């Protein structure tokens, strides 16, 4: 319990604990159970279940009315914080034994962490990755269900990394993860801020609360760490206000410590100038230029040689579901992208329209997830219809909500002059097939929102669904 704020203890503290759990169903003999107050359920309801299964120690925000002899109860001010510290301690504080870099922001987290993983692997290091797409312990891959996993999962994999000699780990740090204290007790070598735009207001309620939550990652950095921020984002310098870490900036438009310039942009890549050196990258668009200069800066701050970093960046491939594209036999370009926020959708469509000659049509298939921030739905509807020649609104993980109702909220953002461009097809497979039927040679189809996801979630049921496979099959047909 070292480092945990304890307000009361009932029972013997000289107790040997086997494992730590916050899911009572996983508790075994001589384990400790941490009761967490979650959004869906309260772990305090399951304290007796945990004891029945063999728990000898209970960590909780509130002591239960029924106290069992022989069980130690520890009252803490915040169960999430206690779990994170206990998880780190249980595994011997593994984050101290490698160089851990956290990446936060609305868009770009997965791309930046995944590309940093690839770059350092190419440089010959053993590397770890904790991302939305997957967890990698050097070459071994594990599935993931959250952008930032729970504290036990994080420390379990960090421990695995130290056991196999991993030197660097790159980790996505979401606002949910920060707010729920999942990253507490971790020792970061550095943190990167990508950008901030409209997202997760269903959870944080206000944009200021969302921004300040991201800022907490930088506020907690030690003097020995680096804090790297996007100077072109209006919230970039906010992240650095209270940090003790070494402050560094990157940008495309401002005078920053690390600056990139786009010299040429094509569908198969772009020519960049970084630190007065030119390089060709297979990743296209302004948003990827930001990602690449952030990667360059982070690698430099972690000690790699600058020219070697540039060489390695030129070898990097697109991340799954991030502007992932192919061109069919009929010369139709299909692009699959995770863009599920207004800003991300606008960035992708801006990039596509920059690459157009003007003779081809842009056909966008897009939806909005259920049980998430509703206020962005009309905004995304407006952006898609304004910036495309044809739009198909469809389902995107409706979860417990009605897909029809979600689509209607997107339609509310469409301007009258754009109404003729819009089709609404609830079935996502049918929407993608329709887009492919509408397309003629040289047209561009954008399928936005799900990216790397290989499922569609409706009313608690997940069925296999992969946008990239679906559009490839439809275009072949």
C-alpha cells in the first residue's frame, strides 16, 4: 500500500497478499480486492462476493456495514488511484525500468505511438506499445479493448516488457484513462500532446474539463522528463503551463523547436522538409505531417541520431485504419480512416480535396457512434455534406441507441443546398456497396469512423465487420 492515501484501517495490516483484483469474479484465495466506483456499477456491491471467493484484504472508498473477522479493510480516498499505485507496486514499479512515453490528444495518438514503435524497432531496439489497436511486448501481440487499459493491465504488460528487455514503450493516454487514474504511479520519460478538438463531451461535459484532464499528464511529469507539444494547436501551450519537465514544441505553421514543411503532396505520399532536411514519406496530409514531426522530435529527445531518424521515418508505413487506401482495377480509390470526430473528418476530407484534380467525385460513407457525444453528430453531418460530392450516412456502432435516430441527428447539420447530396442507408454493408456502385473511374470513396475496428456493436452484440475488407470485396464485385 506504499504511496496510497489511507484514511482508515480495520484489521491486521501484516497480511501477505497473493494477487490484486478489481473484478470480484477473478478473486482467488489470499487475494486483495479493490472496490471501484465505475460508471456502470459500483465495486462496493461485490465486497462480500470477493471475500467469499477468498479475499483477505479489501480496499474501498467506504467501509461496508458488515465487517468480517480475519479480513483486513483499508479505506482510501480514491479507489482508482489506490488500484493504480498498488498495481505498480505489485509488479515492482516496472515503468521505472524502461523509457515510457505517453501520447495524448484528440486525434493522432494511435498513429504517433504506433509509428514510434515501428521506428524504434527498425532502429534495433526492443520496444513496447500500448494502443487502441493492440498491445505489443516487443514482437508478441495482445488484444486490447480500451485506448488506455485499466491500471492492472498496464502494469502487467509493462512488467512483461521489462522481463524480455524492452527499452522503450509508447503508450496512448486517453482523457478517460487520466480521469480514472489509470496512469497514476507510472514514471514517464516524456509526454506528447497532438491536438485538441470536439470529443468526449458526453463524459467530460465541458471542453475546458476535457482540456484540463489532458493537461494532468503534463502536470505530473518529473524534471527529468520531456514535454512535447503541438505549438500550432491553440491549447498546445496550455499543456506546458505547470509542468516541471523540459518543454519542447513542434509545428508546421509556427516557429517551434521542431518544424516541418510540406513541399509536395500526392496520393502515394508527401515530400517534407524537417530541420532543413528533405524526406519522402508514404503518409500523406497535413495531419500526418504533424504526426511525423512529433515522431522526429520525440526520437531526437530520446537520443537517436537525427539523420538516422529521418531515414527511418521515410520507411514507415500507414497504420491500419488510418488513411489506409487502395486503388481498384477500375482506378477507384478507396480510403478507410478512423476519423470519428469533426476535426478528424475535416482533416481527412481537406487532404483528399487537396489531392483532387477536380474531375473526380468524393463519395463519403460516415456515421456516428451510439452512447457517445451527441453534439458532434450534426457537425459531422455538415462537414461530410459540405466537403463531399456525395454522402451516405449510415450506422457506426449504434450500441444501445437507434441507428435511425443517430442518422437523423447527423442530417440536422446538412445545409439546404447540400441536401441533394445525401443518402441515408442504415445498414453499413449496404451503404459501402452503394458507394462503390455510385463510383466511376478516378472517383474517391472515403469510409470514415471505424478505421481499424473489425466489429459492429449493436445492443450489446458485436458482429464481425471490417470496413477495409468490405470495400475491397464490394469493388472487386
